[in-house]
């Protein structure tokens, strides 16, 4: 079969972690000599490519950068009544240009395979009118989250043991009403897809996938192709990021990496408590201190001035580094000096940490994060729960922050969690090798779209 007979169109949601996942999935699929077309707005495509380290996506992928529609871009607000960035609704404007691209490709290809983010279902609705095109829903979150919200919205009892059900955070209660309405809009168009693709693995969520596969209401086919990301492993000192050069000079497993993703914004008071807690802990740390992304513009460009305790950076010099710009997270997590990760538990960050075998201090803030934190701490045993989801509006004190860092980095309990994380990371990496469960899953997917 000639490779050009089947082409793949990637339609990511306009948020950094979602853009990144489908970029890495594009690389995996392109290794099978299948042409990849990646669509986004100009600013989001530029941002996603600029944040890649160690490989050039233009070597594998055809990019289609559509104009950025006019839309209000309010600055990140740590005390906003809703956590949903309203500018992300600009994705709806991509419907017409995406439909035109797919129609054009369908005229020169035997089959057009459209892999779209679950939050871009509205955008790809016109595929149903193209006879040789088919859609696959990409689930950027955990299988557990998809399972829980599917059953919860339908008013059905979850198929788990009572003890687990009692501990589960509500999957919908952590969503703002605007985000929930946005999700419902997408679901109303989710009727024509062939199956689901997950950035997850049967190594960690095999039982959850089996539940979905057995449930007729969930229907269709399911492929777990994660972890989709691959560490660059670049050792070129001329191009090596500053924070990686700093990590090179730290002892093994000694550094706590602190980062809360690209959609979370901490209040000034919480930043102050976090700084004091890190200083009190006496442990080494690498802290990426940025605002949430704003309309496709990275958080460091928001214009906000972060106030740290007077003399803080001078006092922690040598054992602590504060970065006020985006940093190569996967390479940081894969560095031998990194011994822990203080995280909001976005699924992208969870998968990266698990793959690299790094234990997590879980600080969930919104969306799927409370459920992810529960799964990592109570089910997989690779995380300490740093903050309970309820009450979620309370300030996390510097004393609690210090105690959790100490427990993770300097106690037998923390060492046991690290051991589990290392073992799980090894399983996940081996699953992607020849004969591994994830490799078999990927080859099954490739065979299906080439059928």
C-alpha cells in the first residue's frame, strides 16, 4: 500500500498541553510513513513548535496555520470566578477552514483519518458529509476521567468497589459552568467517530479500558497509545536549556521540580507561601514561576510582576533556581537530579512524571486534576496528596508545603513512593518497545486506519 493513500489530519484543542500531545502523536504515526497534517491558529502553532526541544516537527508534519480570529484575551486572573479561559472558545471559528482542508485532501487520498481533540468535535462536524473521511476522538485526559464523567452525566453508578467510589472526587464538580457547557456542546456533535484514542496506557489503566470496552453505551473502538511524548535527551551544551545546565550540577534525586502547568495562575499570597515553604524545607528546587498562557501567548508575557519574599533568591542561591519562562518539562523530569515533582496534576504532567519515574506532590487545582491526584496517590501509589480538593479555596500554608516536600524527599514513606514511581516508569517505557503492550496497540491502530 502506498503511504499517500491514507493521510492523517490532527485537530488539537487550542491549549498548550493539548497541542503538545497531538504533536507527539503525529511524530509516532509519521514513523509509519503516513503523511500528517496538523491544523491550528497561527499563534498556537508557533507556540507549540517553539516549546519543542530536541526535534524539528517540520521534518515530519505538514502545518496548516489558520488566521487567529479576533477574540477578547483577558489576562490570567488567580481569583477569577471561573477557571475556564474564555479565549479558548475561539477554537469554534476553525470549523470552515478545517472542513475545506479535509475536503481538499479527500480528493487526492483514498482515506482521510481525522484525529481530533474531544473539545474540537464541533469543529470537525462536517466530516460526516465526506465519504472517504472518518473521525477518531483523541482523549487527552485519563481513561478513568472519561469513564467517571460518562457514567456521572448518564446518572449511572460507577462500576467500582464501594471503598474506591467513596474516595473519588466528583468529575463534574471540578468543572466551571462555562467549561461544562462547552463540553456539552462538543458531546452533542460526537456521533460519527469510529473510536477513541487515549494518551494513556494499559499498563496503568488497563482495567478502566476494559470496563469501557465491555460497556455498550461507550461503544466503538478504544486505543491507548500513551505515553505519546518522547524525551529529547539533547546533550548539546550550546543548545542545552539553562535549567538543565543547572540540574547537571546537582546531586542525583535531590531536586524538587515545581510547576503548575499552562492554565493555572496562583494568587500573590499563595506564591508567597510557596516560596517560604520551599525555603524552609532546606531542599533543592527548580521552580517555574509563570502565569497561565493567555490566548496563545506564553505566561511570562502576561506583564504580571511576581513578588517573592525580600531577599529570597539570594538566600536560596545555589540550591534553588526560579525560572520565569517556559521550561522543557519532560527533559527536567528525565534528569537524574530530579527527585520529585510538585504538580497541579494535569494529565500531561502526570503521564510525563510517571514515564520518567518521578514521584509527585499532588496539588490539584481544577478540571480533571482532583481525580488524577486521587488516582496517582490512592490507586497507583506514586504520589503524596499535598492538598485535599475540598476545601479547595483555602490558602495552602508554607508549613504544609515544607512538610510535604520533606516527606517526599527525606522520609521512608517518600522513598517507598519513589521506588514505586521508578518501577512504574520502567514498565511504561518498556511498553513502547518492540512487543510491548503500547507498541502492539499503536500497530493495531495503524493497521486499522490503513485497512
